[in-house]
C-alpha cells in the first residue's frame, strides 16, 4: 500500500502534520520512533502552550495530540524508528530499523532535535525535577531560586541572562576559562550582577532532597580532581542540541550541526519531502512553533500532492 503522506516523528510538529493531513483525507502514516511524543514526554509541567490556563503535564499534552490524530484514522507505527529513506525511486521507500518497508508519495520529516546532556546516569530521571535543557520552557519554575547553568557558548550565555528574570542568582559553570560564546554575548553576561562564575569546574554528580528535586551539585576541578558541593535550586544544561537527521542521506541539505536547511517555507529541496519543527529550527525550539511548522508542512504537502495529481 502506498500512502500519500508519511510523517516521520511524533512531537508537536509531527502530530500536528498528522492531524492536518488526516483531516484532509490524505491517508497518512506516522512513524512515532522510540519516544512517541518527543521531548515533551520528559517534561513535567508546560505552562506556555495556549489553551491550558492551569498548565498541562508534557506527557498528557502529547497524549491529547495523539488522541486527536487517532480520531481521524491515522495509522501509527510505534517503536520502529526510520532507518533510511530511499529517494532514488518513486514512490519513496521508508525502511524501519526494526524491519519493514513502506511507500509514500510525500514525506514530512519532524524528528526533532535532542538536547546534549552531560552524560551522567542520573540526568534522564532528573528532567523536570530541577534539571532542564531549556530556560525559555522552564525558567519561570525557578523563581526566587539560585540556579546553575552549564555551558560556554552563546546558548549558555543566553540561558543565563534569561534566567536572571526569575532566579535570585545564576552561576555559570565551565570546565575551562576560555569561552566559545561571542564576545558580545559573553560581555553581556559578565556585566549582569546576578550572574556569577565557577570556572575550572565540571558537574560530576547531582544531589536531591526529600522531594526528589535537585538541591546541590558536586563540582570537580579538572586540574587537580578536587571537589566541592555547591547548593542550588536547579541546573540548566546549555551545551547545545543535536538535530535527529543522522538517518538522512546527502541529498538533504544540512548546516554544519546537522539541521535541515529549508527552501520556500518547509521544502527540503528533495521533491515532495518537507520538514517541520526542531529538526530544522535551531532558533526557537518551542512546542508552539513546532506545531505551527507542522501545520505549514502539512499544507505544503497537500498542495504538492494536488499539483502532482496524487491527492
């Protein structure tokens, strides 16, 4: 069976694209990957998504997205990430890592990006419990607390400066004294009286209280191995994101990091293949912008199919 549209990825962008294409009667299929719902499934409370005045838990929000798609007869492929798209033939052939192949006339790539973490075994379990990789998403939860930002690039400087709106003190932790950040961003952070610095330090452990939330970190000096326990009310890891584009071939244009480069809205440059969300957005990385991009990609796919006499 050949689908008119295949959607790869199941965060806000993927589910929104699925909803629009399903309602348009385009017989779509969605590949949800190993983490249906994307990054929001490891987020506790979401307060900045419109329509939820009291906030909503990240997993609950994604369940609502999926349920709305299911209402219109979506076909879901669970726990079988896409291994490869064969663009050498039409319809396109999609191969699953766990086996199986599917054909589709058009494709929407919405595989998102993964926040780079420190690699500590506790990190995943502490997401939403004092650990975050997005100040814009979670900063308001740390009002009147002292927080730590780990990183040395522009992202870390931006996160630290943004967090001063809520936190009483922001401490930037960096394992060296040389920063990758641009001079203007670094100077802006250094000039902020609420930002302090812990240089030649790296986070090697997280401490939690009875509420299971972070209340301190263990800092190690890489020069001599000495350690200190540093009290804080939260930790923001700001060492960048990695777009989930490793399965895509060289016919897809990407920047140096791996983000998809788009043309004329959501077009990837490969005929009939579109993209939406964090897989191509290194700037905003918000659920609401991803959902909007998913809508745009769905409309672009629909118009392309009509022009091709397929939809």
